[in-house]
C-alpha cells in the first residue's frame, strides 16, 4: 500500500514518532491540539457531571449516591476495614476474600476514614473515576504522539477515550476498571519513554506502577509482564536485565505479599472468587461462552472500529515494516488487546453481557484499540489521494464489514438452534444483534458496488484529508469520531438518556431497602440476598450472599444453573436454614422441591402470592412483615415508613 509520503507502509508520521523522544504532556509544539483537547474535555466533564447526578436518589430529604453492585460489595469490605474490623464480609465471622481489587478496596476504606456522610461516600469514588478518566485521556494522547506526528490523532484518541461509553460506565459506577486501564496504559507509556530515552527514574516509575497494577487486580500481572519484557528488550545493552528485574521484581513482590496476607488471614491460596468462577467449571464450557459473548459484543458494539482494525492489518500497515519503531509499537498494542481478550474468553466473559458492550475485562483494553484504530485511519487518509490506495482501502473495509456481518448472523443462528435456559442465560437469539449483522453485511456489499465508481464521489481524485499536517480541523475530527465510534454507542447512550445507566434503578431499589433495614431492624437481623451490593452495604446487617462470592462454602460447590461467571452456584439449605436468615430478598432458579423446603424452614412470602420477585420472611421475624410490605421502594413511600 502506498502512503502519503512513501511506499511499503512507511509514513512520515512514523519517522516523526521515531524522533519524538521524551516530551512534556503538552509542549509548545502541541499548540494546535490544546484548544480542541480542551473543548472535548469540557464536553466530557459536562457529560460526567450529568451522569453522576442521575445516579443518585433522594431519601428522607437527603441525596444519596450508590455504585454498581460489585463496587458496593467492595465498599462493605472497605467500611469494615476502616472501622478496624478487618477486610471481612460479616464482622465477627470467619473472614472470606470476596473482592479481587485489594488496592481499590483500600482506597474506598481511606474515603470512609475521612468521615464523609454515608450518603456521599459513593460520590467520592465517582469523583475518583472522573479524575482517572481525565488522566487516561491525556496519557492516550501522549502515547499517540509517539506513534505519529499527525496533530489531530492525539486529539481524536483522547476524545474517543473520554467518550468511550463502557469505559465511562464501569469507571463512574465505581468499578476499578478505569484504574486498571490507567495502570496498563500508563505502563505502556513508560515502556515507550524508556525506549526513547532510558533512565532509571522511568524504570522505577514503571516498577511502581506495575506493583500497583498487581495489587489493583492480580490478573493484570500478565500485562505487566508483557510490557516489562518489552521495556527490557528495547533498553540499551547492559541495562536490560536490571530493567526487567526492577519492573518484574516489584510486581512479583507486591503479588507475593498479597498471597502471603491471603494465606495468613483467609487461610486460602486463591481468592474466593477464583473458586466461585472457575471451580467445577470446565475450560471448554468457559471458553465456549467467553468466545460467543466476545464475538457478539465486539461485532455488535464495535463493528466499525474492528472493521477498521482488520482493514489496517489486511493493508499491511504493520507487517510490511514490523522492525520499525512505530510499527513495533503498533504490534505491542495489538498484543495488549489480544491478551485482554484472551483472558476474558478464558474466564467465560462477565456476568452482565446482556448490556451488549465491552465488559469489565475488555474495557480496560479500550485505549489500545482506540490508538490502533485512530493511527490506522490517519494512515488511510494519508494515502487517500492516490487512486489505487483509496480503492484498495475501501475494498478491504467492505470485506471486513461483510465478514463481521456474517459472523453476527452465524452467532444468532447458533443461538436460535441451541439456546441456553435459565435466569442467567447468555447464548440467546437477539433481534438487535441479527439486525446489525444484516446491516453490516448490506453496507459492505454496497461499498463493493461503489468502489469501481469511487472517483465519481471524489472530485479530481482528491479531497485533501491527507493534508491535515499542521492543524486540527475540529469538524473533521468530530466527523471521524462519530463515524468510527457512534454506531456502537448510540444504543447504550440512548438507553442511558431514556432510563439511566444500566441497572441503576435496581441499585436504587436495593439501596432504599438497605436504608429501611438499617432503620427498622435490630443489628443482628440476618438477611439473605442474591444481589450482594447496595442492600448489605446500606443495611449494615449480617448478610448471606447466596451466590457465594462472599461465602467460602458455596463458592467451592458445583454449579447449579446455566454457566454465568459468579452467578451459577447457590445452596438454599446452607444460606437459609443453617445460617438462620430472617429475610430472603430474592431467589435464583428454584424447583418445586426448593420452594417446599423454604416453606418447611418457616418462611412465608410477602406481598401477593403470584409475585415471583416477592421477599420471604421467617416466622421468627413476622413482627417486621408490615415494614417490608409497605411501599418502601419509592421516595414518598420510604419517607412515610421512616418518617422525616
């Protein structure tokens, strides 16, 4: 493929990156990018502010903020730790490690130590998420400057990061996803800095960040290892071993310290969640689901970016000069992306794949995808004025789009023929996914028809996009962002605009129930839940997590329902009868025998008999039945029960 100023994949932008060296975050030479960056950042901050405000509710005249379910689980551990009760689920009982984000949980504990009102501690975590996203965008822009000297690329990459909905969602809803992404992307930035200008200070910084990554999520050590190996490989001879030893050694030390703490405090070799999600579930079962949801989500949600990525690979943008510094760095980005995807497939995906956008594991790799796609587009545009390159690019993009469309249609045929059964089923037919598959296929075919007559759409064979060398045309950059990323984000954004962030209304309801329990029940009132987030946190009562994330007995049992990571094991006898729970907030899949046992153990249903989602109360706690039968799940209803 011929590029803007050369042949065989070599680009002037690549040569500019060769000499980029170590530069400030925004130097004088970056003046054309400062204004557009600030505009996009301002728009992003306005979006974040609205997002945070909408994830709140009012109870007893106070505005409360609540995080996503798993984030609220970490918050319960954090609060107990801040009180001096240890990193435990139920105070005074055998500790269990029901979290996988030690450093994030400790940060939550620090915020609890500040003495913030209970209603506002979650907001503090959300503000942390805002700071993480802002920083992440600037780090992405810095890396982009090391991949090309085209000035609009860092702006487009940073803006795509700031507005990447799954990354925004998981981060602002209190999960550690944004922090993991920042650590991994920061490690990449350090590795490239070391490659340009090795110094022991940069190596020490990379080592510290690698250690933080290991404590943040232990499964991030694979990314730390890969980037550490890259940094060592590109270091000057004589410094490679020490570089690798510093980066790898500190991460291993942090991970080893956490393992030692786990063995001493929890008496386990691995987190409880490892038993829960991997124990008793075969690798083929996990990989089957993981591969299905990966292909479905990324074909549906990120079809256009992935078609762009495939077009770049088919065009030989990397393979034709894989020894060059810039293309070597692009290969590193591809490896980072592949590593995160492989891990997500191995564990079987996530429990919330019904959202149909990037899950917690793959969202952390979104900056790598954004950088790859943006750089590839800049190279396409650099060669656009040449007829052969232009037609080849369109044909390859059309081929990629047709392939993605056929893939989505094939997945939906599989789901139609062999659907899963059960509450947590994932492999099911979706009209939306099938519709997008058909759309991608038809658009790809249309592009094939257009290609022979492409010159009719391009006056004199030129449109001037390849001349964007010393300026950042805001309108063109915005158009590129919309074309690349909007198709897959319109639905989640529309869903958010119409009804709020996914699962927020459930979290609000659970939080109101927690407040009710805290105000109207004694401190030893034991509850049993399936959603172990907001209700246990705000109730501050002994809680049975019936799905086993915070129960070492259930986590080590065999799965009962259709495979869904962390949501396919339960034991009603253990959680309800043995633990003597007083209130059942909800149940998972249940048989007639299960229901007969629950009644035999002294539980009776609250509310209407036909209500499938009704709570159950034990005969020893019937005096509290009127409280839970009230309309507590509305603002006015809760205020009426509690009194202002």
